[in-house]
């Protein structure tokens, strides 16, 4: 039962990860990333890492993906602003990195696979969360801090990109509060009457291009 679930979660993870990269709609790609996070959480639970699996769903599939969707909608991603050599270079680098990853996967699959030695048994008096916390804040403290800095740089970059995409404020002066527009005729009528002005009957106002009777 466990091997079948592992194969099912792995296949779902691979398919959803490919759809994240290949789909053109950024919102749909973000939703497929949620599916990938849930599949990865299932794999963690099968490996008896229940705490990491729950964190994967609560933190990544929940809070962080909400931030991703908020940033995508805030940036209002539409057509790619880059043209010419910039987009060609970016696609070239992307295809090259993808080819390297595929080549590494082929080399790994071509080698011989064997089950490695089992890890040391956990102390039954120490829970999963406590053991993870001891490792995270002692042996892996430096990589943990580097990860936090990477997330900070990504947040600052999103703010800079959003400011760069914003348009200039409208500098045209506001119309005078004393002038109003009437329908398609676009005739300006002042709502304020001055001493000596006469009131023109409504029937004598003719559209532009026609003479009043």
C-alpha cells in the first residue's frame, strides 16, 4: 500500500510541477503549485515526517501561496514587457537549464539503485518536532538563516518590480467644477448665472450642426 501511494504522490507531484512551468496563465500555475505542495506533503507523511508534511500544507500551500496570488494579482501580469534580445536570452538560458536538469535525471535513472542503510532509530521520548528543531537550530542553523535572507531578497524584488510596472500619475488638470458635460452633444453649460444673463429655453437648444427654429 505504501509503495503504491508513494508512486501516486510522486506522479502527481511531477505532473503538477510541469504544469506550473508550462502553463501560460500565472494564476493557474500558482494553483498547480498548490497541488504540488499537497503531493509533497503526502510523501513526507509516508516517510514518517508528519510535522514537515503539516507545515507543507499549512504554511506553503496556505499562507505562502496566498501571498503568491496576491503578488501576481498586484503586478497585473499580462503581456511580457521584454522584447528582442532580452526575451531571446532569457528563453535560451531557460532551455539550457532545463536540458541540464533532464541530462542529470537521465544519468541518475541509468545508474544502479539500491536501498541504503536505515538511519538511526529515533528516541521514543523525543518527538518528531523536537528532533527537527534540535537539528534545525544547531547543525543546520547557517542554511536556515541563508534561506531567510533569500526570502527577504525575493520580497524586496517583488516590491521593486511592482513599482517599476506602475504608470505615471495623471498630470492633466481636473475640469472646472463650474463646467458640466451634456451627453453626446458635448455642450458646456455653466450652472451659475450672472447678473444680466438670460435663461435660454430648453426647446431652443439644438444639436451641433443644426439651426434652432
